[in-house]
C-alpha cells in the first residue's frame, strides 16, 4: 500500500478530511440504521442495498510505528553524537528529521502513560512507576476513563493496532491471572499484545504474555533465544499478516523493547565489538561525545559541557583493579544498544520490503528517560541488591571474579553511575532527575517520506512526549474525540508537532511544560527554565526538605545545556517561574509533592489496593505466572507453606511451589524423592534444607515452616520440613531479601517458569512429576497444626474469611 506525493497538513487536527463524511467526535462511531425501502422478497429487483463498508480512517491516514527504547541517554547513539553504533537511527535520521529538544518525564511508566494518552503524566495518575502507586490522585497509576489512550482512538476509527515489548502501565494489583484486564494493552486499544508487564524483564528468560495469556519462549538461551529478537520476529509477522489480509487498512504499532533497561543482556559477540573502547573511562568518553555532537550539529557550537556533579565519582578516583570490570559493563551496554537498534532495523527493512515504509509515520524515540543511574557508583551483577538496599556484598574481588558473566544468563547486571552520566552528555544528571535535561531530554527521529519533504534536517522546537498523540491524530486527519464509550474526554494537553515537519524556523507551539519526579522539579516557559534537584537516584531519602530546595534558573535560548545558573542575577524571573510551576502543578495533580522512596513500596503506607487480604492464601495446583504483588508477602516474618501432593511410584521430582528466580527467591520442591527447600539470596548464596528420608508414594501433605529471627528486615530464620505432620528435616537461612525477590520473575505451582531459584534444574524438568493438588501460604502461624485433614483444613480456612 504505497501512496505517492506529499500530504497536505491538516492544520490543528480538529477536523477530518473534507472527503470523510463520518462523525468521529463520538466513539465508537454509532451504527446508522438503514432508512430505505425493504421489499418482501430478496428476489424483488428493488432489493438492492449499499455494500457493506468496513470502518476505515479518513483517506490518506498513514500507518504509524512508534519505537520507544528504554533508559537511553541523549548522548548514547551515533545519531546524536554518541560512540555506540546505531545504523538504523542514522538511516531514519538521514531520510527524516532529528528533534534535539524532545523531552520525556524522567521515568518509564510516567513517560509511557503520557505518550499513549497525550496528557501529562500526573493528569493520568502516573506521578511514578506502578510499583509505588499511592492513593493521591496524581499518583494512583490508574488511567482515568476520561483520558482515552491514542490506540483506542485509532482502533475505533478503523486502524489495526498492536503492541510489542514492555507494558509498565498496569496497576500492580491488576497484574494477576484474573485481571481485571481493562488497563492491559488489550484493554487499552491494542488488538494484539506480545511482551511483558512490568518495569523490566530478563532478556534470556522473559516473563512473556500473548494478549493476557502467559507463555514461555520457544527456545532456550543456549539455542539462541533473546527477547529482543523474539519480539521483532513477532512484530514483523503481525505486520505482514495485517497487510496481507487488510491492505487498505492502516496500522498503529507500538514497539517498546526492554532494551536498554537493566538487566543489560546481549549475546557476547555484540558486547565484544566494543572491547577496549571504554578503557579511558567515563570522563574522557563524555568529552569525546561532546566533540562529536558539535561536529554532527545536534548541539550548537557555543554549547557548554556541564561539569560532572561531585556526587558522581571521577573515573580516576575509582579503584584501579575495578576499572576492567567497569569498562566491561559499558561494553555490554553498548552492545545491547546496538543489538536493539539492529532489530529495529530488521522491522524497518520488513516494512520497506512490504512497500509500506514510505507511508508509515515513524517515531523513533531514543529513550523513555535519560540514562539510568540506578546501578550504584560501582555497578552490579545483580540489580536485585539495589532493590533491597543491600550494599557492600559485591566486593571488588567478587565483581572481578565474575565479570565474565556480565551480559549473560548468569548475571542481572547494571552499569555504574558514571557511565549513565556520560550517556547523557552534554547535560546534567540522569534518569529520575526531572529537573535537568540529563533526565528528560531524549533524541527523537521522525521519518515519513510521503508526509515530510525535508530530509536529514534537525528541528529545534521544544517538544514533549505528550505531543506525539496529537501529532498522530493530525497526520491521520482525525479529531480528538469528545466522548469515548459514553465518557466525556479531557482534551489532550500536548501540541501537534506537524507544524514543524517542513518548517525548521516555525515558532514552537509547546511553550510551557512542567517536570516533576520524586521532588525533582522544574518548569519550562518560552525559553526559560527554573529547576531544582531534590534527590539523586541512588539516595534512599532526600537530604533536604522540599521547602529548602535550592532553585536554579537558565535562559535556554542562550544556554543550551543548562550550564550557567542565572538565579542570582534574575531573582524576579525565578520567582515568576516558581509561581508558574505551582499553577501547573495544581492544574495537573502534581500536588501534594511526594519525595518518599522505599516507603512507597509498602502498600499500606502508600494507600493503594492490595489484591491479597488476610493471613492465608490457597493456590490451586495449576496456577502459574503469579506476580509478586499477587502473592501473599512472606518477607520479614514467620510463615509456612503447606501443600497436598501425590507422589508417583517412581518417586517425586520437580517444583511444588516457587517464587522468584535465579537472582532471588525461594522454592519448595522434590529432588531425588526427597523434600527440599531452597532460599536464594540474590544469586550470591543459596541455602538448602533437605529431608532426611524419602517421600512415601501416594497422597501426602508436605510443609515448610520458616521461623523468622526478627530484629529488623532482611534477617535470617530457622526452616523446618514436615511430611504428614512429622518433622523430616531442618536448617538455617542466615539472610533474606527484605523488599523484592525480583522485578520480573513470578510464582508458579507445579513447575517453574523463567529462570530457576534452585540449582539442579534445566528447562522442562522442573515440572512436578506427580500432582500438586493445592498449596497454602500462611504468615505468622507458628502454632498452626502441622497436619490437618482436608475437612479440618476447610473449616480453618472458612473461619478465617
């Protein structure tokens, strides 16, 4: 489906094509009853009716592909002056436009919610990621139904829609196998979804869903499996099928890889391309990128390189023996980014071979925020330690000994803060810091040969992720709807970027934009920016109160990188912008400001719903892919796990119940016909407790009791194993994970999906070879009977309801 010629711009996007007769302000478009004559018999010559016309958008509506990479800084890619090769980004930029003043929200869930709705992130409830949602209106992570997402609008106007990759907009209490699925992709306008739900996933062992059904990869890592390749293959297949069956129907594809969010997982040969490239360290790399950016023209000649904050260590101050590990971290990251860009290229090439690329509006947004400084000053082999506020366990000696694991299935790695800062060149700070451009400015490429005359040019108009939705609607000659599913809609808050496509000097239309994340906040207005950094990403709490934050002022018409603070010279201008921030903050539900950290992971403190109530939970023997927020929280307390199982004649082997994976979790299982319990402490140490006798054949109750030591969080405990109420084994777990087992692994009954908590399993043989009838979790029940008949257990459970 190739169209020739340049499409005229539709103005402000408020009206449809002149040839389009459908009313599209109310969605779904109401079906119109037939008003003509209907004869008695179909044999009557007058029994002729208009042909059925499937719903389509206005004539000339393009296909749309939105590519959103994850955790990529402005200075990472070769397209924006970086040293990491991104030939696909380079190619699209050569045939399209680079936007070098495009902004995000500084964090993933908020940026994605803003992108998909065209509204500010707090206005749709996403003042933070879903895992730290609160009851405050701007922070609930529940998208209101008066802010219909763009894919829903497009679908109801006749587009085919699909999402591939990361979905981080589902409230955590709605991620269980029973939903509700209203805010999953397939409930948000996408007719098809393949990917993962959450902030990140293991690229070798992803927690996959097709629509709302959990599935497993069809290959193992050692057989060449990687999620980036898998999602690309699926996306290409979907596009080919869509055009083969409905060639006259445009598509909207949202392609959102987990790359390059941690864990930084990539085939070794891609990381090895950069061997030795980063040995000079992050400070020298930053200077090199800065020079490249000026030469390429993505920053002005008079732009200044902002200094490295004192909170970020200098390369020369890092331990000499640790530098090879640090350099390898960056090699792996660089390979991961090039690998992701390569697969975006495969998708682009497929669209070109289908002869639809020229009429596809492509947004290549290189990062949902700045580069991530969430990896600690020295980086880590397992990001889970950072989730649990565990520091110091990964000594330089440990990192050196295990550096060969970086990027492989044996690590869940993240690079050091210094690399993130370099990837955000020339700006200050990183992801989470919404006050400065290092956290919010992301290079973006727009490519649409049939809709844009210009080629290889740079656009400097200020733009924001909320502008993408209005741009897509205007390009498709579609109005913003007034009603969707009977609900009056809040107008989109972004400004279409279409005006800038063929006019490099057009005055910018997005003149005012607030920013806020974890108390880091700022306001942009007509070239001026007032900002204040409240806390750094690796701090557990801010060092000053919100009221005592120090504000900075920048004239970005003369100071591109926010290098010259003018707060002392223009106090009145600063005061004016501070007041404007408060006005915008009140308008878009930013207030009350919330700078809490770990506390917001506690649902009771945060005030968000909890799926599991009470102190018991019973699981059936077939339950799979139960997210961490859908299972009773057994951390930092005494608890027990009881199961009724059938042991086969040949003896038992396999998982009874497990939670987590290779980099943290626990598992109750049978191994060589003996009951076993494994506690995996962040992949660093595993504690095994095994029964002293074999499991008898037939139906039996097995049980694990964990008596927590107390005295704080993350402490150890005593484990006791029982079969039919009789003690069969015991031992110690000296340390536990206080906050999170995993960001992506789940709980499973009767088998283990994803990577393995305990050693000794391979893909396929974790399935319990008998039958798990049920599993019961109890917390704080140290005096609970060790063995109950089914009738007694039923009475106890009912009494607890």
